[in-house]
């Protein structure tokens, strides 16, 4: 076999993480640059994957397969299909921006939660060896490595391992590097922060453990963890699960992914996590890590348990609808910028799940595109929000006003991010959202129509946010606010360019995704509903 | 004399011993009750060996005695040191660690 | 029953006593146990003759050498195939030399070795009167706070007896899982219990608690072993023999009872069942399964921390080994009777252990409850009653014991004026003061919680998979749920260490000698290796999964 | 030739990109660049137009396929343009009027430091609007559709520091979004029905599906149209939209964007022809709106709001016409074009007036301005005559035709619609006369402002405050502003006549809209006569009310209807109470639910675990004997259970 490209893509950031963590305390900036370079190198590798991948080739490409734990019938099996490639590319693309945006987030500063305790006595006696900066960037790279490998894994066990392990670095990122712009005292803030972190970890851990039971069950039933093997076994009839077993297993898997995604009513960890963590970490959560959940629904739930997926579809669609509308309404009701964006994301994840379980090729292509586009758009909006918050030191919408006048560029980028969030035509999210709606509508018209309510609400929360923060008379606190700096522009401009580019010409992405979607459709043995009139094309 | 009766006796002694462990406070007495239980076992073993007509049981009984002796050594050592530091051999007084 | 039914021993006595052929002992195959016990005896002699100053070093040397040698012997035996093809019963049917036995003995020996290192640690406590001191009382006999104690400390006495005691205990533990008849089982049980009772009483600090722990452990342990013994008596009564093989045959009804006199014993399942129940209870006490767990927290808290780590690791291994052998060799025919019961025990053990731990405030008690929960998980593997089950349990035990010793070793490092600072509140912000130690401890906690890429996950997956294969799916679900609960308190500790502000009067982290460092290092290494690349060890456990009978 | 089509859109798009991304460096030349590119696109339009005239009626349709936009299994969306007579009409109107407005803005926005941005937005609007009318499929149209929405959002809220402006902008966008939902649902319906949403295939295939489907699609399209064209019930945003700078009101909220709804309906004629019910609803909406707008127009004292009401009402005419089917399509478009001229002219006039009056918008503080700004007076006057349908001017022809067509619908509907249209004409005459008189005739109420009550919300708070103290000095506006007004005035005078001579316009659009003459119960002459009568009545009424008596500076309390009309017939209040308040309550309660219920359940479980743990913990009481008890009990249970297992 040739050069293990997929492994390399995942290993590089992992190694980078270790090296970064090892950088001595004094050389903080070196660590930053190191992390940035590693992430860029990873991006290069991801691009190579993108290039080497032939959309019309076999379903899984660049495959690698080594024995890992024969005892459990576990193999180290990697392989990517169009969807995986797209998401890997997204991840590798976002990480550099996240690192760049979080450039100063982990700098030790008096207000930082990672500084010395109040007790001055032992500070002299025991100088802290803690190296927040190194830790911060190392953890980000670690998360990247795990996310990438879980996008590549075609072995359920392998996927599970990293799906779970991912929680730990995320947990430290959330709990250890909270947003300095918090309401209330330091104590209060650190309490909220660790509450958020614990909540994040426990929710996902419970989901993961329930999935663990299902994974074991799957092995007992299927005797293998390999997607391909199981698929073949299904095909040649050597494996047919009892209906109830399959449904139970499906629920086990879906629960974990629904927590991750997150789907109503398992969503409440997200606002806390995104609210308390720094903007880059929040982006990492919602734009990168959560995508693993939706991705896994597509690959594992549908791929492994087609009948059960169909059986569960009605309920899941309802949950998705609830998420869409509920998330949007709560976003309208938020007073905290980041929590607002979090609830908006919940609404968007509703759309993604809707697209996946609409079981039409438009829906699923839409859902996949949605994962990518939502990643980019949320990144744009959240990062600008982060820049804004870092300037004023408050997350409360009410503390802003008239920023547009003093920092027009910031306001402009913020607006573009917002417009992307409300999926304005011409920007990338529109393509995916419309595809999802059409896909849902084609099979379940009522669902499609109800989902459109989300469109209006999206406009509402976005514009309200923009109006309250950016327009109106200039608040004295913001009057001295500087406009975006070069570093921040470097972060935000490419994202916006991407939003527009993919909005105007998404064809490369769709070409990448379509074949994979057809495979999934054949997994679930679904055909698109035919139009009533076969109009001349 | 029917050896089965010895079994009944043995069980009875065992029960008495166990009860003693549960109700007596003084560590020494509790310990003696445990010894009583061990001896009940011995009795049972001997009775069975009589019934089976092989000597295993009786041999085991000897082993048990040795073990019991060893236990006494260790046990008394511990209990005495406890008594010396607390001036009480009540097992209920020794309840620093709870919950 | 009629008198004629009773044997008349004197008639036997009348017969000419044919000569008893000398018992045939395969010393080579018993070498691991012999080496350790022998070393223990030597240790006693050393106490008697070697001058006080040099004792510590000599003892340490002897015990380390003994343990290494014994481990080498085990490896040798395994290499010569005693674990697999040449597995058989040695020492006139008293000791089994087979896969599980050797695997567990190896584990115990390694764990013991690492534990001995922590025993020998002398850098943590501040020097008393210019003498380096370890975590054991200067003179166990002296009354706490008394003149005698001060004198002993001043004289720089140290209780070097701990080394032979530990060796005796290890010796017993080596025999325990290999015991192939009930008598050996009982003796081994006592041989490794009695030294532990003593070791518990030997703490240098907090001596009252230490002695209390010893008393509790001793009384309850003796109580439990009395039950075991009575169970043994009943089984003997039922089968007329204490050898596993014979009992198994009788249980499976392969033995046609010629003698009507024995009909009412051999036929009498009440004897069998009650006997089994009582013996099993004795073993469950040792593994600390609910409801026989209540000694665990108190003893773990009171005992000197190195001893706690040693007990938590090695005792569990030995006891589970014995339990496995008993259930798999003696009672497979009885599976349908004991499995449901074990189900119940496993479930309550998992749940109680996990739930009660949530509200613990002392790190040692916390670990104690976590060990209870883990006992529950392991029981799930025991219930599988498949070769997979055995090997999964073996693997879990190996993985768990090193994590445990490592964790307790870390506990010994975190100290304040009163010795080890075991109250959780003291651990607040440890991650800021000494990130490395906190990180290491976090690794152990994550392993306990069964997070992937740590040995804990591999082990948990192994036992749960075995259980599911063995048709105990429900048990797996409950296990998963309780490990979710368990995760909560492990995470609590991590939060405390990393995310909460350090207290001004917080504890300091002592810099240990290479001894403890090795202990911790080995713990971390094993944890990660068994988490990332467990294949080799799983194979090992897999080959070792078959009992000889 | 086809390749020029893309350029039509590209030119202003480029302008927008450069002006918005370019830094302050462009501030000095920005407005020129913007105007230039707008003009460029107009030139392309003219070129294409002449080329088109060169061809026969049937092969005039040009189309250009740029690239495949969203190719997904069974779903093909292309970026492709189609330029037929209908689109051509719009392109000329948009780029033409657009260019004029650009020129006008150069003068109007002279003193605004963010002028560059303003022109960028204007260009963006042009691009989006042209995209809208040039798209060859509904999805691309949707892009333009929301694009103009965005542009109007940006332009209404251009003076963002004014909360009122920001709010108005948000409101406009939201209301439009509601309409857009209609459009998107319509597109989905088309996709599921026809498997495509390109104009050609869809409109050809309408015959092959059920009337119900067509009705559904039609109604959804109407919803969209209502949003964009400010038709009842989605009209509420237009009035507030006047917060934007006046050129914006002229271009977007009078001449072009708001007429997109008409374009949509006419473009989808085939669908509506197949769905009479839908058509009926369309006509009703149109009729209601034309009265609604007219009535509101009567009551407003803010000159721009009055004109906004009038716009609403005029578009009502167009929608009504469009609802009449092939009879009316042509006239809808024709009125749209003429309206584009004179309404734009009127707005620019209003802007010019405000420019001379320190941005005062309250007509009660105008009066007798004709001597101070003659050009404005004349052009405005011509626009006035045009809109009320003074014989010979544009409005006369186009509106007259619509009224005829309404009657021609036949049956009771015909009568009702026709008379509504007539009534509308009367009211139009009334309120426009009112505006005219209050602004240019009568005494100069803007003097002696000491006694004035605080002004109504006016364009510039800054100007308002200072304006309150020293009285304005009305003056004519600079050339850059007057010239566009003059050009538009020409249009409003002659366009109608030009189109109607020999039904030129009808023949021009014939291939697209397939005109047919209904059978009108009344002769054209009768209708014209009637129109004249109501027109005179309206003017007379207004003259009696405002020409004879002096106009009070502070608005009189007025009748119930007047007060209702001032508040847009309470429609806003309704929205506020039902939607805004209700929404707020809903979200607030949901936030509570999320925190206490959804979250509460989880936290509750955790807490109960803790409680259970605490209780179990008590068992560990430290007494060795109680431990022994538990062991003993455990042993008993174990034994019992084992025996039990055997028993069962």
C-alpha cells in the first residue's frame, strides 16, 4: 500500500500537539507559531486528500487497513467517502483560523482563570509551572487530530474510541480556558465555567457510554466492526438482525449522536459550553466537533441500521422540527451574544438532521453541504463576536450599541456573518438550507413547510442581534472601540470569501458529495419521490 | 450416637458464635465468638469425616486449629495495641472513620 | 440413620498400616511461591540478626530480588508451556499450574514489586531527628503520642517488618488463585490475610485510624473466613472430599455413590448450595462486593496508603482468581444456580459503589468506593462463564491493579503538615501548583472512568463484551449506566484539580525518590500501553483463559 | 449579444464590490464610479434593446447560460439568464431610473461622510434587481428577490444611528422574509410537481397538473408578491421604509423593487391562468390595497409617507390588473413603467423640497414653496398631474386601461373591481391634490416657527434640532438633482401616450403575456368619462379642504377614520400587540422552560443521585458490628437466593 495519507493527516496534528505542549514556558509565542504551522501543514495534507480523492471512484478511497486489536475483531481501518473528505477539509481549514483567532486567548493575564491563586504566600514558594498557552494550542491540535480520524474511521470501534476520547481535550478547553468576558465575580465565573465543562462532558459521556453498549451489541450480533464487512454481510444475507435488536442498537447509536449534534431535548449543554468558552473554542465545538455527530448519523445510523432508521424517522423528524423552531425562538430570547449564536446553531443542527432523515438525495446532499457551510458561517459570526466581546469585555447584548459607527469593518463582517446565518441567497448556507427544505418537502410536504418557519425566525434573531449591538446611538463604553486589526482581518476575510464563493459556485462541493449520497441512499434502499409531471428539462 | 446430631450441634455453635459477633461490644469477646465459629467448623468437619470414613476432615481440623492460633496471635496484637492507645477494647468506640 | 451406616474407624485401625508413599512435589513448578515464602522467612531472620541500621536496605534488597526471581520463574513456567499445553495439577492435587494461575501470579508479583517500591519510599515524610522515615510507624507497639513513641522516633526505629509481612502476603496471594482444593484455598486465604491485618495497623501518621482500620479489617475478615470455613465443611460433607476435581464430579453426578450411608450427604443439595454460598461469600468479602464491602472504605482510609494500594490491587487479583477457579472448575455444573445470584451481586455492587462514591469527600474513601464499583464490573465478566469471560477478567485485573497502585502512589505525594492531605478540598487547584502530578492523576482517573485510549476502557470493553456474548446484555446496560454515574465523581476530582482556585493553605507536592517515581511511571506506562496497543496482553490473557481440572 | 446580459448584472455588482471593499481611498471618486457603472449597465441595456427591436417578435428572446449552480441528484439549478420583452422593459426601467437616481444622489448625499458606502449599496441594489428580472428560473429569481431585500434593508437603515431607521430596516426585511417563505414554498411545490423550476419548462407544463396544485403555487407566489410589493396584509413596512434617504425611496420603494411582485405574477401568468381562484384572490388583494394605500395617503402629513401610501395604492392597481389575467397583464406592466417615472419624479421632488427645508418632512410646515423652488414645483406638478390621470399624461393612459380591464373582467366581479378602481382614482386625485396644495401653495407656514410644535420624526435629528430654532431658507436644489427630476418629468408626461399610440406596448409584450381584450360592459369612452368625473370630484374636495382654508400647523385631531389612517389603519398596532408582544412572551416563557424544565430534568436526576448517595452513605456508620450485620444479612440472602434458584 502507498503512503498512508489519511493516517498522516491525523497523526501530524497529534504529534504537533505533543511538541507544542513540550515547548518551555517562556517561549509562548514559539508555541503559537508552531501550532499555527502544524495546522497549516495539516491543511496542506487535507488538500492533498481532497485532490487524490476521485468522487466517481469507489465508495471508500485512500483506504488503510491494519490489524489493531484482533481480540475484539477491531481493525485500524481508514477510508474516506465524499462526505468524509468534505468534513476533513472543513476541519483542517477551520483550525488555523481558530488558532489565529485565539492567538491571545490563552495569554496569562491577571484576569485569566489559570493564574495564581489569591493566596500570595505560596506563590513565591511554589511558582506555577502551568503553561496555559502551550496547553491551549496543544489541546486544539489534539482535538483536530481526533476529529479528523473519526471522520476517516470505517471501523465502528475505531470511530468510537476517538469519538469518546475527543471529549477530554474539549473538556479542558472549555473548563480551563473560559471566556474572560464573564458576568460577575471571578469565583462565579470559574464556577459557571466548570459547570459548563462538566455538563458538556457528562452529557456526551452518557451518550457515549450508551453507544458503547450498542457497539458491543453490534459486535455480538454482527461479529465485526468493519463497515464494509457488515455491509457485505447484509448484502449477501449472511447477516440479518432481528428487527428489535436492530432498533435497540440504532437507538443506542443515535442517542450518542443526538447528544453530540445536539438535538432537542439533549441540547442544553451547548449554550453553556459555547457561552462559557472562548469564541475560538466555541467555534471548535459547534463548527467542528459537533459535526462528528451529524456525520456519524449519516454514516453509521443510516449505514448500519437502514430499517431501524426508517422506523425511527417520524420521531426524529419531529425532534428536528422542534429543534429548528425551538432553537430559533430561544435564540431570539437570549441576552448573551454567544448563547444566542449557540441556540442558532441548535436550530441549524435541526436542519441538518432534517436533511439526513428526509431520505432524499437533495436532503442528504443538503445536509452534508449544511455541515460544511454551517461550520464556515458560524465560525465567521462567532469569531467576529469574539473580537467584539474581547474589546468591550462583556457578552451581554445590552452592553453594546452603535458599534457600526466606531468600527464599521467589524460591523460589516458581523453583518455578513449574520446574513450567512440567516442563509441569505448568494451566501453558502442558502444552498444547503434550500436543498434540505426541498429534500424534506419532496417526501414530507408538511414537514418542509413547517421548517420554513425557521427561515423567518433566523432573520429575526440575526437582525435583532445586529440592530441591538451595531446600530443606534453610540454607547459611551464602545465609543473608543478600535476596528478590526490585521490579524483579525486575516482570520475573517477568507471565511467571508469562502461563504460567498461556495454560495455562488458550490458545484465542486456538490460534485464531491453527490456520489457518496447516492451510496447512502442505496444503503437505506430509498428512491427519490418522482415529480408529478415529468417536465421537459 | 448419630453423627448427624454433631452437625446440628456444630450449626448451633456457629450460629451462637455469629450472634455473639453481632451483639457483643468488647473486641476480645467478639474475637472469642469468632474462635467459637471456627471450632464449630472443626466439629462439623470431624463429624463429616466420621460419616465419610476418610480422614480429610480431621486433618483439616488440625490445620484450622493452627490457623486459629495464628489468628489469635495477630488478633490479640492488634486488639491490645488498640486497647493501649484508647484504653477501651470496645469495637463501637473505634468508629473514627464512617460515611 | 442406623449405626451400621457409620464407619468403624477402629476396624480400619486393625488392618496393618500399609506404608504411606511419600508425597510427590514438583518444586520447580511451585518455585514462584516457594521463592517468595522463603524470602519472607529470610526476612524474619534478618529482623532477628541484622543490625537495625542496615535492615532497611537488606530487607528491600531481599524482597525485590525475591519478587523478581519469582516473576522470572513464572515467566519461565509460562514459556515452558505450563500455561497452556502442559497445564496440570501439581503437589498432589493441591496446586494447579495453568494459564490463569500463572497469569495472575505474574500480575500479583509485578503489582507486589511496584507496591514494595512504594513501601520503601523514605523521602516524603520530613526527616525525623535526622533519620529518613517511611510511612510506617516507628514502633508499632508504642502507644500513639506516648513517650515510648517519641523515643522510638528519636532512635530512628523503623518497622522494617513490613517487608517480610508483605512477602508473606504475596506468597499467600500466589497460592490463592492456584489453590486446587478447599483446604489450600483456606490456608492461602489466611496466609495472605493475617499479614495484611498487621500492615494496616502500622501507619506512622493518624495511628488511631490505622489501628481502628486494622481491628475492623481483622474482625470482619476473621468473621468472613469463619463463614468460608463452614462452607468448606459443608462442601466436604457433601462430596466427601475437598479437592476441586472430586467435588466437581460429584456436582455433575459423575460419581455413582456406592455407599448408601453417604446417600443423604452426597445426595443432599442443601449442603452443596449452602456450602457454595458460604465459600463464595468469603471470596466476595475479599473482592469487596456489596453487601460484603463495608470494610473497604474504612480500611482503605485508615491503612497506610502504600498498603492500601497494595491491598486494593493484589488482594482483588488473588481473590478474583480464586473466585474464577471455584466457579469455573468446581461449579460449572451448578451454573444455573449461582449465575442469577451473581447477577444480583454484580448489579448492586456496580450501582452502590458508583452512587455512594458521588458524595465522598476523602480521596482514599473515594478510591475505595470506586474499587467496589470496579469489582462489580469484573463480576460482570465472571458471570459470562466463557473462556472469553475468563481472559477478559484476567486482563481487567492486570490493567486495574497497576492503575490502582499508581493512583495511591500519587496520593502519597500530596501532603501537608498532618501528613497526606487526603481530604478532597485540599486537592483544589492542584493542577495549577504541580500540573505534572495532577495530569498523571487525571490519567489514572480517566482510566478508572474507562475513557478510550486508557487501559480502563480496554478492560471495561473486554468484560462487557464477554458478558454480552454470555447473554448478559441487561447487565452490560446497567454496567454502562453505573459507569456513567461513576464518571461523574472522577470528573469531579479533575474539576477540583484543574478548574478551581488553589487554597492558600493548600498542600504541597513532595518530590519522591526514584522508588515511587518508578511505581507511578509503571502505572502510567501500563495504563497507556494497555489502552492504545493492548493486543499483546489480550492475547496473553486469551491464551491463559483455560483452567486445568 | 447574449453575453452582454451577464454584463448588465456584472457592471453594478462590480461597483458594489469595489465600493464596499475598497477603503477610504475611494471616498472622493466613489460616487462617480458608482454612477458610471450604473450608466454602463443602462448603455448595455439600450444596446440589447436596439438589437432586440431589430428582430421579429418571436425570436426576440435571448438566453445565456453561465454555469450550473446547484447540481444535485434530480435537482438542477443553473445560473442562466433570459432576456425577453418583459425582462427588457424592466431592465430599461431599472437601469434608466437607477442611473438617474445615482446622479441625483451625488447632490443629495453630498454632505454625508458615508456617501461611498451609499453608492455601493445602490449598485448592489441594481445588480440584485437586474438579476431578479433576468433570471431564467425561479431559484435564481429568488436570489435577486432576497438580494433587493438586503439592499433595501441596508439603504433604509442607512442612517443607522437613528433607532427608527434601524427598526424600519429590520421590519422591512422581516416582513419581506415572510413573503419569501411563500416564494420558497412555491419553488418547492414546482419542484415536486414539475421536477424543475425553470420558467420555460414550468410554464409550458402547467396544463399537465391539477388546478389545485396551480392554485397552491399561485397563492404562494402571491404571498411573495405581497411581501415585496407591500400589499395587504404585508404592506406595513413600506411606510416606515421612508426612514431611508429620499433617493432610496424613489428608486426602491417607488419605481422598481416594490414592483417586483407585479413582475412575479405577470411572469407566472401561465400558472395563474390555470388557477382562477388564485387570480380572484390576487384581484381582491390588489383592490383592497389600492383603497388601503389611498386612504392612508390621505391622512399622512409626512410628505414621504403620503407618497408611500400612494405607491402602495398604485401597486394595488397593478396587482389588480395582473390578477385579471391576459386582459390585464400588459396594463399592469404599462402602469408599472409610467408609475416608475412619475412616482420617482414625485419622490425626487419631495427630496428636493426637504433638501431646501432642512430635511423637514411635515407638509404642515411647508406651503407656498413654488416661488422658492420653481423647477421642483414644475416637475413635481407634472408628476402630480400624471398620477391623478390628467388627460394626456402617462397616468391617464395606464390607469384608465386598468379600470377598463377591471370592468372587462365581466360579471359581478367586474363591476365591483371596476368601481373600486374608480373610487381609488377619486381618492388618488384627492390626496395628491392635498400634497400639492400643502406643499407649494397657501401661506408660508415654515416662517415664525417659534410657535411650532416639535416636528414629527424627520430625516436628520441633527437638522431637526437646529431646524427648530432658526427657520429654513428654501432654495432650489443643485443641477445634479434637478436634471434627473426634469428627465423623469418628461417620462411622466409622454411615456403613457407613447406606449398607447397604436397599442405599441401591447404588441411589444404580446409574445410574453398573450394579450386578449375582455368584453367590457362599458365602452372605453364611458370609463374614461367616469374617470374624469371622479378625478374632478377628488381634486375639488381637496381644494375645498386645503386650498380655501388655511392649513393648521399642528394636525387637527380629525375623525376616527383619519386617526386610524394616520396609524396605517391600526395595522401596525395589530402587529405590535399580536406578533411582537406575543412573540416576546413566547420566547421569554420558552427561555424559562429551557432552563427549568429541559435542563431541570437532567439537573434533577443528578441531584436525586446525590441525595440517594447521601442516604446510602449513612449506612456506613463506622461501627464494625453493623458491618458484620450487613455481612451476615448478606450471607443469609445469598444462601436463601441460592436455595431459591434451585427451588424454582
